[in-house]
């Protein structure tokens, strides 16, 4: 079994407990800053959004969560510029993590974020996506029908030529951001701080579930389960790229599939 690489290039002096504690404190502060600028903030936002949904006079299943909405309705070219802007901005935390790893003396390659094993990573990712995607859809439909989840609209973009390419780019942006930070970076930093493997798995899975809470209970539980599976696979493979590929494929099918099928099939909930 491949374990998650965690070796620092300049470890604290093990003979100096105060140096070790100071190093761990700095890593903790760094981690909190990265999360505050990315998915940790999204988790807080999702909690507030869910609280708002619970206090609405209508049931959760009758409310809508739109994932990729129009930024400039009726103005497709301006809308496209906004879409590309938000996709690029969404990758800024990944660039920050890459910079912090370089300061450490390594790079994103230490997380397995590279193209050195393209076919193997894609094959593994496709297998994971096939296994998780179907079960995730069943959980969503069941929780939405039971009234525990909002109706999720993966695409609210207008029917223009750039809709599908933007949805695909959005899927890959989500995948890169989440897997680099919630898997590779988070687990590396928690390991450096001395966390046990079970505690790291719970932390990563809970974080992943938290920023999907705006979708409802189904989004929370489903993504926590997915997070636990991804953690186990990352620990085994030592690479985030297969999980990036899996996540991107799942989101691409969800985003593009919804755009093409919404209103044309009876089993797919729509606003």
C-alpha cells in the first residue's frame, strides 16, 4: 500500500520540543488561512445557506440550488467573460498551495498532481467515477423525493454555443480545487501536525461534506461518503490525479447531462 507522502525538507529539530510545537503551530495557521480563502469559507457559506433554506416557508424539495448560473442574463458574451473569470479565480487557492509547497522545498508533484501517469490516472478515475456517480445519483433522487434535499440544477446557463465547454471547464476547476486542497494538501499538513490517520480521514470527509450542505442533507451525507472513499484511495495510490479525473468526470456528466436532459425526462427533478 502506498502511503501519503509527508516528508518535510527542513524538519524541526526533534531534540527541541519547543521548535516542534512552533513548527506545528505555523502549519496550523497556514492551513487555516488556505481554508479561509477557499473551501473552509465555502463550508461556512453553505451552512448559512442551509439555515436560510430551513427557515423558508416552503419545503426543501421545492427549493432550488443552481450550481452554474448565468452571470449576465441576456448578454451572452459578457456572461462568457464572467464564467471564465470565476473559473480562473476558483483555481487561485491551488496556485497558493503550489507556492507554499515550493517554499517547503517540494511541489504539487509530491501530492501526485502531475501528468506523469496520464493513462493510469484516467483509467482509475473513470472506474471510480462509474462506481460513485451512479450511487450518488440514486442518493440524490431519494433524498430529494423524501424532502431532505433541495432540487439541484447543475446548469442554469443559456442555450448558447459556449454552454457545454464552460460546464466542462467548471467541472475540472471544481475537481482540481477540491482534490488538491481537501485530499493532498489537507492530509499532508494534518500528518505533519501529528494527526492520526482516522482523524485525518474524518476531517477531510467532514470538510468535503460541509461545503455541499447548501444542497441539503443528501449533499452533506453523499459527499462525506465520497470523501472517505477518496481518502482511502489517495492513501493507497499516493496520487490525487486519479481522484481529480474521477471528480471531473462525475461533475461533467452531471452538468452536461442536466443541460441536455432537463425537461426531456420525467425522472430528473427540475425547478
